């Protein structure tokens, strides 16, 4: 079975950029705290001989490779965040697109998500609502009107007509009173 892939890297640029920014911020903060803690512990429990600058150079020489490797794998984390975000941004985008079709009066289509996408229930609920809506439209379009419904509609039309006649008579009476003045 062929694996379904999304063709675009950014599906919802605003959401995915905010997510990447947040992960990157936390990742860099973690690296800074880890490097600072390693430096502090090395200075505290290490060989304290020599000037402070020499001790900092020693810490850097011991732990620089860790920092460089951590920075080099940062793009891998960013790519992984983008791929993970596809699993929840993609389904929301699909639901939004179909809701826009419904709002415009265009036919909507059932939503089928990829196997590993989040919010499968959202697609299931949308599809159930779509099916109910289509069923109601089909029954209202094909159902013949019975005599009682026709009488009710005629009665409502008669009431509306009588109310309009009453309003028209009131207008005539008011005009007649104005003419007398």
C-alpha cells in the first residue's frame, strides 16, 4: 500500500512557524542551561588552579564538541516538528476547506484522513454531520406535501393577507382623519 504524503512543507504557515519558533527557543534555552551547568560544575569541582580565564578555556575545550553537535542536529529537530505538525494541521485544514464549501453552498465531500493523522474523530463527526445534512436535503426535496401542510400554509398566507388588509384599512382611516383636519 502506497504511503500518503503531503506535498507542501508548510500547510498552515502561521501555526507551524509559531510551533517551530517555540521548539527552537526551548531547544536553545536547554543547550544554554546545560552548557552553563556543565561549566559551573566543572569550575566548582574541577581543578581550580590557574586564572579564571584559563578555567573557562578548559571547560570550553572539554564540552565544546557537545555544544557543536547539539547545534548541528537542530535542523533535524525542526524537520521533525514540521512532520509532526502535519499530523494535526493537515486535518484541521481539510475540515476548514470542506466547511468553506458548505458555507458557500457548494457540495462538501466526506473527509478521509491519513492513518497516523490526529483528530480522526473530528473527521468522523464532520462526515456524520454531512451525511445527516444530505439525508435531510434529500427527504425534503423528494417528499410530497400532504393536504394538511398545504392547509397550514394557506392558513398562514390568509393570516398574512388579513393582517395586511387590516394595516391598509388603518392607513386609509388615518389619511381620512388628516384630510378632515
